[in-house]
């Protein structure tokens, strides 16, 4: 039989371990909710065969990988210190941001277990992240999610070079800037002399401010210039005080809606130009796509207006003028 002291000792340690689990859970939630920050980049990788390049051959570029990438640690630590670094890559900027929002929304009530993350229905999350317009007019859109360098979800076809880059980054304590050198060294180890060229430009940054605000900065590349568009979200003022909390996944969804709206405006301008210059009828495929793109843009407008009723949102400068983008695209593109 277990003595009273032994029983008390076991119960004491069970309670201690339970509190440790709860504390770790809170740390994860704080990392995702209160200390959330993330950046998304548009990336281009070229894997060049040095021997073929030296001989002047046209096929020196062995691989060309285009991607949008967003990464954030779930425990609030720096990427190189985190044990829970999640990376999302996708074909489109809005798809990357919206999938990140789905991931944060799924993980907020979860524990710190890697198995829990693997149990998420990624296919369903990715399906929800894609609009009806994109499923019809961009069926080849792809997405990949990595946890500590290993893919936990993949959909669609993309260059496997991206998988190698993420594994090399994770093997070096998530020092992402050094991943290119590690990939090159791995190829040299297998007897292939290569150079991996990387081009990276920022597309989106999100960070939590001291007053519980979430500040989002979007880099907008127009036909003639590049500008920054800032969105600051705060809890609404109720009875003279701010009530509630601005969620990270809400901020990501707002950014995704703006990014998609801007892309749709460019698409509409280009499609309208094609319909006009090639004298295509209203029943043509291009005209049909332009109409669907306009309808999707209106749906996103309604979605953003709904968020404006939930949060105190400040735009600097003003919100992008989508109709102006359409007109400028129509006047600039020459087919």
C-alpha cells in the first residue's frame, strides 16, 4: 500500500507538472497573441550550374523557384531560438498571408504539442484560404507549410529547391540568411558546382505595438512607383475605454484582403485592355474572368468594411484607390 507521505508526494508532483503544462501553454498563446510579429517576402531563387555557365550554355540555370514566404515563431522567441518556427510559402502574397491567418487562428486554442499541429486539417484550411474566383481562374495555386524545416502540408506543384532551403535553414538554428550558403555547400558535397542566387523584397510586416495595437505595413508595387501602405488596428472604444483585443489572425486576414484586392485591380485593368484591343465579346473567357474578378473585389470590400466595424482602424495614407489602379493599368499596358 502507498503511504500517506508517498501519496502526498505523488499528488504534489502531479499538480506541479500540470501547472508547468499550463504555463507552457500560456507562453505559446502569448507568443502568438500578444507578442506576434511577422514579415513576408517575395523571393526568387536561381540555381546556376557553374560549369555550364562557364561554357556559355543556355541551360546554365538549373532551377528557378519563385515564392512568397512568411515565418513566425509560436513561442514568441527569436527565430534562431525558437523550437516552434512555422514557415508558409505560397504562390500568391494574399494566399500566403491568408494561410498564415488560418494557422494562427487554429493554433491559438491549442497546446505546444507538435502532434497537435500535425493533426490540423491543412487541406481544409487551404481550401478556406482560397476564394471561389481563385479556384476557378488559378487552379494551379500552390502552398507549403513547414514546421522546423520539415513540410507538414503541401498542395500543388512547386520547385523542391524550396524544401531544401527550409531544411538547411532549420539545420542551422533557423539562421535563414545563411541557408543559401548551406545549400550551395550541399551541392558541392555531391560533386555539383553551383551558385544559388537569391533576390528578396519585403511585401508585408506585422508587429504588435505597446498600446495593444497591431501595425501592418504593405509594400504596394504599382505600375509606375512603389509605396508603403500602413494599417493600424486597435480595439474599439466602448464607453470611453478600449474594449477587447486585436487578434493576429484578424490582422493577417485584413492584409490578405488588401493584397488580393490590389492584385485583382491589376488583373481587371489588364483583362479590360485585352477585351478592348482584341475586340472580344462580353461572352468571351476574358470578359467572364474580368466580371468574376470585379465581383470578388466587391466581396473583399464588404469583408474589409466588416472589420472596420469590429476594430478602430487607421489607414496611412488613405486606402488604395482600386478604381484608379484599374484605370492606370488600362492606360499603361500595351499588348
